């Protein structure tokens, strides 16, 4: 739903798509509403956006929108039936944000599927993600190349049971 | 210079969640690194991120947060039982919570047994604290 950018916080507002329909290999269908939320962060520095080539006013605006996006994401946690947490498989999975958000979902008894993205990159370490969150099903995907999307859909079916 | 402020558990124990989070954030906004005995509740950690975002400004860029907590898988049954009783009687004072201003703390890396805190370079010489 959201576009890809080399500048962080590209998704800054909640996007909702209703009546999303997916079909698995056996022809079973699943219909759901998809809420795409901005990534959650503990820090946002407008100067980082300037370093990526944005003008100062543009960078400040982006930072303001990004902070609102994080607040909205946290508020939306309460309203979810199931959550797909998308982690970057090339990064340390033990970040406190990951632990806090997944811990909050666990405390709310919300089913979680972890999608470890960017498995097309050499640096990706899906085993580290599995070790960090052994209690959850983890699917390695490459959103960029559509790799392992079938398996991801299968796990969505399992999650929605 | 980096300043650490130790917050013993009894200083936050009686506070409401909102007061607890605000107390810690107030210290961080004074450019100090908080080392708190124990940990926040799950919801309070999320509240801390949310309130931090509300406070972001050109001067305050956010926080770095890390919690070190005893790995319960490595504890024997008696240690786990003691932990349960201690939590029930005294609150969740096991572990340590570290919160630093993002303008000073570059990153905090933690594995179950240690925390490494990297500060931002203020001069050409790298400054690293452990």
C-alpha cells in the first residue's frame, strides 16, 4: 500500500484498505481490512531528512508528520484483530522498539505474525529474528521481489483462524 | 561530559503510570541518561514512546531506550519462584531500564547479559562509553 523511499518515514499516516481478498493454493479465500501503519520509532530528527536532500522546511514538516504517524500507530494497536509485524531482517531484531511493540501485542492477546523483510539481501539474518522471537511464526520475505509471498499468505490464513 | 541519573525503584513505585513516564522523560530532557532500577510495564513503555513523539521538537529529538532483564530461561525453578514472589511483593524491580536523549546517545545495544551504550561524536575523536 505504501511506496518505498530511501528517506526514512515514507509512510507517515495510517492507510486503510477494506475488503482485501487473498486466495491460497487450495483456493480458500480470506477477506479482511488492511491497516497499514507507519513504522514505530523512539526518535525523529529533521536534520536526518536534510542529510537525505530535503530542504529545511520540508524536513521539519516530514518530522512533524512522522511523529504524528508513530502516535497513531501506537493508538491503533488497541483496535487490531491480528497484526503482521514487518521487521528488517538485515538489522538487529533485539531493538527495544521491536520488543516493546511485540510485548504490547502479547499483553493484549493479539495474534502476531512476523514478516522478516529484505531476505533478498546478503546481510539478512532470519535465524536471528527467529532467535529473538521464538514464540512467534516468522516468515522471511522480500517485498521488493515478491519472494515467499505464497508462504506469507499461508501464514496469514493460519493467523486469522 | 555525559551525566547518568540513577532512579531507584522506590522513587517511581508509588507513581501512576503517567507520572512515572513523565518523571523519566523530564530527566532525559535535561540531557541526562536515566538508569532506572526495574522496568516499566509494557503499556508504560508504549506510553513512553507515544509521549516522546508528542514532545519532539528541533531541540528534543527523541530517546534511545533499552531494558536489560534476567533471562528467565537460564534461571532454575527456585530462582524463578523467588522472582515471582519478589515481583508480587516489591513490584517489577528486576532488571535495569536505560533511557537517554537521542541527541547524546547514538545507540544502545543489549544482549541478555550486557548493555553497550554508544554516545554521539562531539569532536573528531569517537566517544564511546561502556
